[in-house]
C-alpha cells in the first residue's frame, strides 16, 4: 500500500522532473555556447529595443538629475536639447557608429600612453552594476574597459559574451577586486589597497592604518593583476578607521557616472 | 490569468526590466498570479516558456530563470497540501522569495533589500491593475 502511494506520488511529480531536466539541459548547452544562435536571433530585436528604452530612461531621469545638480540654466537647456537630438537621431546614429567611434578614440588619446590600443564598444544598457555593450570584436576575459577625455577612467572588467552582447562588471559590481594606489592632491602616492565592489557602491579596503588616506584623495589602478596602471577609479569620500584594527577602509565615489556613458573602450594592448 | 496573457506579460516585462525598470521586478508577482490560476501540470509549459523568455530577452544563459520558476512551482505545489498558499499574504511572500532567488542566481550584484522593496512595489502595482473585483482590468484568475 505504502509502495503504491509512493509510486503514485512519483508519477504525479514526473512532469515537473522532466521540465527540470529540460531546463538543466538547456542551461548546459547554452553555457557551452551551443545555443548562441537563439541569443543572436533574439538580439536582432532586443538590442535596438533596449537601446531605445535605455535612452528613454535617461531622458526621463534627466529632470531629476538636473534638479539635484546645480547646473546653470543655459547648460540645462543645452543638455535637454542634446538629449532630444539624441532621441530623434537614434536611427541615423546607429548607422554612423563607426565614424563616432573614431572621433571618440581620438578624444580618448589625450594623456594616455601612445602605445595603448583600444577597441570601441557602444553601450546598450546599464543595470545591476553590469554594462551591456556591443563591439565589433570580442576581447579576452578580464580586459579593462575605460572612458575619459583628459585622463583614462577605469569603467570595469569584461566578464562574458551572451549572444552578441558583451558584459562589463563595473567597479561597484560584487565580483570586482582591483589592486589600487591612493594619491594625494599633490600627486604623491600615500597608500595601497584594494577596491572592492559591494553592489551599488565600492569601498577601498586593505589599507594599513599607518598609511595616509584623506577625503578627495584619488584612487588609481596600481598596474598589478595584469591591469593597465594609472587609470582613475574614483575619489575617497569618507575614511573609516576602526579602533584597534591594523587595516582601514574608505568609501569611494566613482570617477564616472555609468548612466551617462554612451561608449567605452576595451584596452586591448598596453 | 491564462497562459497567453502570462507569456505576453513576460515579454513586455522582460523588455522593460533592465533598461528602464530594475532587472528583477515583476517576474515573482506574475508567476504567483499565474500559478494561483492554473493547476501545476497545466502550468508547467507556460512556466518554462516564461523563464526562457526572461533569459533570452535579458541576455542571460537559457534555462537559469526556468529553473528558478520551476523550483517555485514545485515548492508551491508541495506546500499547497499543508498551508493555504493562495492567500494574498502567502502569494506576496512567494513573489518576494522568487525575485530574491532569481536575483541571487542571475544578477548576483543586486542587493537583497532592494530586490524585496522593488517586488513589494511591483506587487502593489500589479494588485491595483489586475486583481479581480478590485482591479481595473478584471482578469479571471481561474
């Protein structure tokens, strides 16, 4: 009787077990890249839609951002006009990506060693500390993505490719661990440490208490861990010292607002 | 809520989640509403398809969300024999749990309180829009 009941329960659960196996099989095949064709096909539709929706979000957030920032009226009008022009020229901008990329690459050249090589990538969306981009080529894993005009600014590390979308973990991503140096306002190195992403924010950790860190000190990549050196990550916003501890921490403000980026550049050679 | 409506809502929501809304927002609420209106065996294809839609449109590995959704379906079917799972409070708790588990697996960088808060917001919106008798659309649940 008990065996009959057990068999009946198993028979009742058989469909869901089959569906579980189907999901695991799909996951297994996709992890091995065998279902890439589905991602590529769907992204023909999702990338343009996501780009437009992301631009719409930026457009909707613009009034909130302008309220919080003390920008003079002329600048506000100029920014709104730029946003409006961006929305209207969405389609034509897609066609002129190549031309824009080369312009941005020239802008990026300033104060960055001339032997560095870049690969431009256009941002599709940014959420949950991950930037989705599309690029003409696929970089190697952990390649650095940067932006900037006068100074190279560290954006994040390339994680993986899904379909034709490349994912970049930003500095506040929980998987981010970067060895850094801290420099004071005079440009002297005052400390070394580790930038750790905490989901939505980042902290400077592993700094010895006998090393000096102050508010507004700049944080740069140290060049360790196969990363390019001297890329700006952010500035110290608050130093956290705990009594009796050999290490101190600091909260860090990122050097770049990821929501405002349109392009990033993978550093393919440095 | 029938399967067609569930899948259409899954498509719409997954397009908006990420670029406009938080990447984990409505799926828990949608799933519990769908499961409350359909028997487990009948709902399985819809649940699997919805998970695949979310993964495909949010550029995640196919099968991840389906596993979470099927796990939730299995859990609810186990619990329904012992506790009244289809009460509003239980459904709300399930929706939050589904979102937290999916966030933990698919978007590890999201913080759990933010996922829980966004689910509650989604729950309020969804209740106002869809609940029978109270809602504006008056969709039949069973």
